[in-house]
């Protein structure tokens, strides 16, 4: 490889060789590889220590490329028009002629797809003649990464290249909606539920416990800093890290604020970073104050519940 290549060209160089690299997205960083290649997609599972049963999200540059692989429908176009590129993942029926590797889907007849909204990753996708399979760039069940440093912390030297795109703007994973049958939300995330309901003009079901479809957001322990977390706490114990949603008048160095003003979007953006900081300060337990359960608060509570599950 020539030394003077731009970082985007370097990324393409590695991906064309069926290597895995990390890419920035507006939600979290992804561990990306050619979704049409068996060899490349297997590398993702190995690096992440992820069960092969758990299928991968595939990232596309545009509709044309997606239509080679999946069937679309009216609801898809309505949501696409409103939210894409952006933090929304669609589960669609896979076409028989699709070139997506069977490892990516775990032989399922559906595919989870997304159009990420990050300038560097969009530029990269435009240069490639294949879409990118990319789960979050963390070891399975651990905290998702929202910066280059976080990815390095997860994988060290095991990863060939990280395309640095700064801090992820949203900081929580995409919302997943299945449009295979009746629309159904499978994971809460970067697009609030109320906004989806508004576009589709009905209340879309949110299925937390669909046993048939395995979604990480549905497996119990996830997004875990590896230490116990207590929720809805008003008084933390001594030496416990305390996560708060709004700045207090009286504060301590064991207090960690997700937002200054109880802004739930800002709090969502800071959630994974805060958990990672606390973990790295070697606290033995975390307490979290009650977080309002609407809008992004609902997503934060979902992630915290899973992070605190045993
Ligand atoms: O924001 C995001 O979605 C990030 C960025 C990198 O795009 N990606 C992400 O991927 O969160 P991951 O793998 O950590 O979580 C996506 C989940 C998968 O674990 C899988 O369970 C679910 O989406 N999924 C994938 N294919 C599916 C399918 N065909 N049906 C239902 N769920 C599926
Ligand atoms: Mg993940």
C-alpha cells in the first residue's frame, strides 16, 4: 500500500482485501467488512467473539445497491424518505439473487439494512462495489464504541485500520424496524418511536421479547461495563459511581453527568462514553438516578436495563 493514500482510500484498500476495519457512523462505530464475501464476514464474528447465529446489519450507499439484494415496500419508502441516511435499520426480505454472504444472515431469508449518515463513511461506501456488513465495533456484549479510542480499547492491535470520524453524534445504536410482515420495532434506538408512528400513521408494535428473531437488543446481558449497575437510585452508596441526568448544586467527584440540563438527546450521546470512563476508573459498582422514560430516555433505560442484567 502506498503511504500517501488518504484514510478513505486506505480503508478501501483493506476492505478490498477482505479485511475488517472500523468505520465511524452517526450512531456508534462499526466493525466493517465486505458483505458479499464469506471470508471477510467470518472475520467480523471472530474478532467480536460473536455467535454466528446473530446476523449482521448491512450498510448501503444508496437505494440502487440495496434493491439488488432486498425487496422493498411502501412503508419502506415512506420511512426511507423521511429518515435516510440516518439511524434507522430496516429488516427486509432478501432476494434469491442477492450476493450477500450466507454468513452475514445466518441463512435467514431476511436482511437488516441501513444507510449510515456520516460523511467519511458515505464517501467510503461510494467507492466500493459491495455493501458493508458492520455490527457495533465492540467485543460481544460489551459497551459500544463512540470514538476511535473506544475501538482501540476494544480490539487493540487486532484490528487493521480505524477510519477516524470523531465522536459519534447520536451515541446510541439505530432503531430496528422489521417490515417483513406487519411493521414491528425490534430495537429502540436513534429514531424515536413517536416519529416512526407519525410517518406510518399508526402505533407500531415494539416487541421486546420475540423469541423467533434473535436481536442483541433482545438478548439479556448487553452493553455491559462488566460491573454491577443499580437503577432508579436516589442515594448512592459511598465509593459508588453515580450517574445523573441533570447537574446538581452539590456535587462530588463520584458523580457523572449525562447532561447539564436533563436534555435526553445529549444524555443518550454521553451514555456509553460515561460507562466507559467509570469502568476505566475501576469503580466496583454504578448507581443511576431515575431517567424519564420517554423519547431518548426510553432508549437509555433500555440500554441500562440490559447493561445491569445478570
Ligand atoms: O447503529 C447501528 O445499528 C450500529 C452501526 C454500526 O450501524 N450497528 C449495530 O449492529 O448496532 P449490531 O450487530 O451491534 O446490532 C444489530 C442487530 C444484530 O445484532 C442482529 O441481532 C439484528 O440487528 N439483526 C441483524 N439481522 C437481522 C434480521 N435479519 N432480523 C432481525 N434482526 C436482525
Ligand atoms: Mg452491538
